[in-house]
C-alpha cells in the first residue's frame, strides 16, 4: 500500500493511472501464480491416489475432461462481468477480486459503500484516485474474510465430518449430496423467478442435459454423458440470446 500511496494524486480522476500500476500487477500475478501451483499439486495428488480409490487412468481423464468443459460456461460469465468492472477497478484488482476471491455483487457493494461514505459515486462524480485507493482497501479487507473464515472453520468442519462418519457413515453420504442438491435447486429457483425468459432458459438447459444423459445410456455413448452439462450451457446461452434479441 505504501508503493501505491506514493503514486496517488488524491484529487485526480485518472483512476486507471494507478489501477494498472506495476505494484498491483505484481500482487495480482503473485496470487495467480499461487493458484497455478496449487492446481498442479492437486492434479499430481489425484494422479497418485487414483489407483487406491479404484480409478483407472481412463476414469481420471474422463473426470478432468468433464470438469474442464463444464467450467467454460461459468468462466465466460465471469469474463463478461470482469470486462464491465475493469473500467472501475483496473485489470489487476479485477483479476484478483472477481476471478479468484469473492463475487461481483459482493465486491461491488463493498467498494460502493466505501465510496459513498467519502461523498463520491462509484465510477461517477467524485471518484478520484484517493477514493479509489480507499475502495480498493475496503474490497481487500472484505474479501480477506472469505479466506480467514475458511482457514478457521475448515479444521472444525473436518473434525466434525470425521466424528459423523464414525458414528454413522450414511450421514456423511447424505449430507454432501443434500447440500449440493439444495445449492443447485436454490440457484434454479432464484434464476427462474427473475422473469419468463430466465424460466425458459432454465427449462431448456435442464431438458438438454436430461436428453443428453438419456441418449448416452440408450446409445451407450459415454462421451455424450461427459459433455451433457457443456451442451446444456451452450444451448441455454443460445436460447437466452435469441429470446433477448426477439424481445428487445
């Protein structure tokens, strides 16, 4: 923050002059490097323990292909949001805050509150370099709580899961499945309630995935089941674009 503070002209409205400063790029790339290293470690760990879990190299490759393709849709959504936020926070801050930690509404809200208490508007009147520096610090503090809570809570949750699995293994089978199903259904209900276009998109995407899984079983085409979620994402995006264009 000292390096950033030295280059700040508190009254200047040229936000990108400090938003894309070298020190912020160094910080952002350092975080990205950590994520890449962690991903490599997890990848090697999976390769090492997969035989003990009864997974063949083919099973591991299939899981990785499915995960990679399923990540395309959410990644595109994040990229579109990031493009909109770059003008407010610059590329380095957007990469860290949106791409790795937090979410667009959460980060924007914390920055907006920090901006408003200074008598300015986020991206508008009074949004100077000084205001931006305070907003960036507020985003960093708010986002750090994601990691701190995870760091503190994970060991407790881990010990609790071990005790539950010893007491009743079936419970630890049901709880993760129920939590995952609840998260998906909650998102479906929230998105479907936003309007008829959203509801149609949800129904179409679910139909595409169900059809792909059905055909995969009937035709014994395992690859089709792997790509079912990807087909659902692509199909829903095309339907959403067509409906939005038709009603515009």
